[in-house]
C-alpha cells in the first residue's frame, strides 16, 4: 500500500460539483492499493497515519500525532500511485490492485482509522475527483507498506 501523506490546514474533495469529504487541520492521505496488499498492509498504514508525529508542539518541533492534536483524515483513493513510468510514454498500472480488492482494503483502512478514534472523511472510490488542499508546512511524506526491492 502506498500513501502520499500531506499535513494540511484544510482539504476537500468534490465529485461532479458536490462535496464528498472535507477536513480542517489534519492529514490528506492519497491511498494506492497494490495487487499483493493484504490486511497487514492496511494495519501498517493505519498505525502510521495515527501515530506519526507530524504536528508541531509548543516549541515548533514536529512532536505531536494526529490524535494528539485532534486532527482529521481525508482519505482519497489513488491507484495512480502504482503507475510505473520507467518504460515508454504511458504508465503501466500492473502493480495496482483490481477495483474489487482495492475497494475492500480501502474500506478496511477507513474503518480501522475510525475505530482508532480518528475523524475520517473520504473521497468516492473509482470516481473522478477534484482535490483541493492547503498544505501546511509544507509537510508531505510518502509511505510504502512494502520494503523497497533492489533491482
């Protein structure tokens, strides 16, 4: 599972002109599900989103988690995180999970984050979405639940 995680002061997602999800201070998580991902990948990502210390303390150091600051999460599915652009001019998405499997794991991630006490808003799976955000910092990180493979 791959996630682009952005600390935001606000973010929202719209589908066909209507708002699907909106948060104030928190994290925007663009989530891609890989074809070999399973529940352990979901658990890893959920723990990271919940526990990473990405928010400033009184001394201006990133020392507080999403739970510590009472922030929210906006989850947006993004299979293009598995796009491989190394060959040719068109990305290959062979490593992305199929829609049925990806939806199940995306929904599981949503549920796991909510069961951890987080406020979670979402985009709409398999829809064309417009995402707007105000990146705070900017702070942007890339999470991958799988270790990098050496070529």
